[in-house]
C-alpha cells in the first residue's frame, strides 16, 4: 500500500498533516516546555498542529526535555542550534523548517495566553495575512507581566515601530503572532535575523516590498513568567533602535553596521576624554596622550561591539582576549593612516574638518568590514 492509501485507510491518523505549525524559540526554558505542550493539547483540539522548539543549546537542557517529549508525541520537534544565539534567527529557522500552510510564533515561558490561538487561526483561515496577539488591544493592560519602566519603554518603542511599519497596530513588538506561510516565504529573504523584533521586521519588509500585509489583532493578558528569567535588557533595546534605523532607511545599511557606528561615536567621546585626562592630569605630551587615548578607545570599542553589535557571536574567555588583539591590529591600520593624513592636511591648513570627517568614515567602514571577518568571524 502506498503512503496515500495508508493515510486514507486511517492507518496514519496519528500523522495527519498539520494545519498549523507553532514555533517556540527557547533559551533555558526546561521548566516550561512540558506545561506549554499540555496547555496547547487542551486548547487546540479542533486543529491539527505541530510544534517546533528552536533551542540554542540551553545549558539547562531544554532541548533534552523537548526530545524526550517528542518520543511520546510525534507532533513535537526540536531544532538544536550549536554555537549560535538569537531570538529572531531562531524564529525564522523554525518557520522555515516547518510545513503547515499557517505558522505561528509564541514564547516558551507561558507569558503568552494560548487560549487565543483558535481565534487567531480562524482569522487567518478567513483571509487575514497575519494576526497578532496584542497586550494592549481591547482594553488590555500588561500590568502583570511588565514593570512600569518597561511599559514606558514599550510605549516609546511602539510609537517608533508604527512609524516604520506604517500600520496602526496596538502592539507591533509582541512576540506572539500567526501568519500565512506564503507571506512568510515572500519576505524571508529580506529579513534581518539580527535582534529581537521579528514581527516588526516581517511587517516592515512586506511594506517595503510594496506588498503590505492585511493585519488583524486579538487581545490577550500578558502573564507573569512561569519559570526562569527574561532575556530583555538595555542591550536588546539598543539593538531594537538599530533595527528601527535600518528599516527606516529601507534596509540600506545593515543593523550591525549601524550599531558599529554608534559604538564608534561612543569611542570618539572616550578618546577625547582620555586625551584630555592624559594631557592635563598626567602631563603626557600630545603624541603619547594620543597613543593612550587611541588604545583606550579601541579597547572600549571592542568590548561594546562584542556585547552589543555581535551579541550573537559574543567572544568569551580566551577568545575574548584573542579577539581584542585582532581588533586592535585591524584598527591600527586606519588609525596610523588617519594620523599621518590629518597631520599632512593640518600642515597644508585647508579643508581640515572635511578631511578629518572623511578619514573617520573611511576608517569606520574599513574597521567594520575587517573586524567582521577577522575578529567575530561572521559567516
Ligand atoms: N532560541 C533562542 N535564542 N530563544 C531565545 C533567545 C535566544 O537567544 N533569547 C530568548 N529566547 C526565547 C525565550 O526562551 C522565550 O521563550 C522567548 O524567546 C522570549 O524571551 P524572554 O526572555 O521571555 O523575553 P521577554 O518576555 O522579555 O520578551 C517577550 O515579550 C516582549 C514584549 O515585551 C518577547 O516575546 C519579545 O519578543 C516581546 O517583544
Ligand atoms: Mn518572557
């Protein structure tokens, strides 16, 4: 009997093709996985569904828990990524590797109320391209799950987000949404995969391609985290601003370049502060003060880029020091070139600032391109 005949005869009823693929990114959610699947079992009774956990090799063994569950439940899958981190890229890989005509993303910490899933499924089936579960729709407040400070930050971020997406939606930053697979496949080649805000990216990218999404919303109550801790941080907020800027410019500059440039700007301040301190307090002569300031700025730039720009490739332990050396080695080239060129121009005494600015931009592009390859080894 061929596969189709077997299926028709009901021998494969346990393997009915999924109508809905759920994707859950996880990092240290071992204590939440089983409870989540139980809750989904209870609520998704009329839908054939599968779930893919995309785990970045969590130290707490989340992937092992998922795999054990998959041994008794054939609709539970696990993608275990080694040596990589990142929420957006996890969501993208989960969606790309699943099969149902409708896909959804939700968190693995039980903050997202699974009982709204059937309603979302109904709306997408009825024609919406994308339905998001909003923490603020229909009089919802996020009191339980968000601190006052985070709620304020969240409002500002929403305002910027609406500007980028051009859509008036109550919660563009939610991590809980469902969409038609065909619309996902359409935008996926142009998604950023860097940073935290996959939904925002999907909506903005569709719009930039001239094919805006027809979006629906349902409200839900953002629950307090069940187990473990949040990965939200000021760094994530800075990455979000980088993504926003990149999208506002229609993706002209990659997020990592924008963050690299922002770190460079901080580096200029560090440089000038060190220079002043060394010259005035430590009585260094100008050349020595410059040397010290350059070194301090390089070290600070390396550290900031390592935790912010390349958070997903962050170097630790021995590799951290190795990375710092390679970063300094790379940046020394344009630094030396800059000093000699600016000295030359200074002597000519014309177009001083213009030349200085050109020098800074050229060395930044050089440093970005080279350290990406030699320090963080981005493939
Ligand atoms: N694979 C993978 N890799 N998963 C990750 C990573 C990562 O680097 N970082 C976080 N996750 C998983 C977590 O395990 C969780 O299932 C989900 O992504 C959300 O992470 P949280 O750390 O719980 O984020 P949050 O609760 O602070 O933020 C949530 O709410 C925000 C709105 O305030 C997320 O849904 C955000 O996307 C959302 O914007
Ligand atoms: Mn959470």
